[in-house]
């Protein structure tokens, strides 16, 4: 998405608001920044942005009727301890750390997995300081092998993030990635929308800490990567 006149962008948000509120009165509860994220996700096309947002409202009512996902709804996912959250990067984005090798394919239920993705994304959004709309993710593939490969789960997680949490992802740093993962990446890559593809960055193992420290101060970096903060499981974050 190229540089856009701020005034013109807010005009489009107002236009989008009028349309979505007429279609779904619950849209009145959404602030302008939320509408702008959905608009930006569709390259400022108000029709497409509105369609995406209305789909989100319907999804939220159906899948998150209480306004949040409870731990009791994701009992198979939480014990795997595959997502942690602690600290902020240099621009105030919450840091989410995911461990790909801790995903248990044998215990995966697709509906529960989608609820888990919504759960940790809600947690990340709740930690964003005022004025910040994105989070940063460290995706750790240490120990990942074909037994951990779950393409359907990866695509489902992408769809939840792209359709219902657009413009929330700031950057993904993929670390300790084994060569065998690249075959899986080639299958998953086409499912990533064009605005998101550039946010995935593969980190050279030899420059791991150096690369992480570009975005994250040592005081905020997880201790397993040479920083100062202990990792906190997502449910305790």
C-alpha cells in the first residue's frame, strides 16, 4: 500500500462507517481505527473493506459470543505451551513468541485451534499501548520436523489472522528454521495475502541475537535469546 493522504483515508473510513452501520447496527461499537485497519487490509477499497468488516462482526458473534475465548474452550491447546508473550519491542509492539515444534498434531481439533488463535491474538491486542495497533512475533522452529508439520493448521491460523485481525501483525521473525521446513513454506506461502508476505522475515542463525536486537531492546528480549525477560505462557500474560 503506497503513501495515502491522511485526510482522504479518514474520509473513506467515514464512508465505510455509514455503509456498515446501515448493514449491521453493532458496527457502531467499533472505533474508527478498527474500521481503518479493515479498509487498509483491502487497499482502501471501501466496498471490499466493508465486506471484510461485516464478515468479522458475524464471525465474532458466532465464535466469540461472550466477548472473549475462555481457557476452558481451548483445554487441548494451552498445555502445549506453544505461545508465550512478554515485553515490547522498540516501537511499543507486544512481543509474541511461538514454538512450532510444540504443536501437537495428534491432539489438534480444527475448531479449537481457531479459537486458540483468536485467544492469543485477543491477548496481544489487549496488551498494545495507546497509539499502537500491531504486535511483533518471534516464530521459533527449533526442533521442528515433519512430525510437527500441520499445513491445514497453518493455513487456518493465517485465515483467522488475515480475515478477523487485519493489520495487527507488524512483523514475524522466523528463527532456527530447518531446511526441511522450506517445502512446507512453499505450500503455505500462497495463502498469505500480499500485504502480509513482506512481514515474514527469515533470520540467519549466525546473526540471531544481532537481528533480534534491531527491533527489541535487550531488556525486553526473552532470556532464551540472550535477553532479560523470562517467557510467560500466553494464559498468564
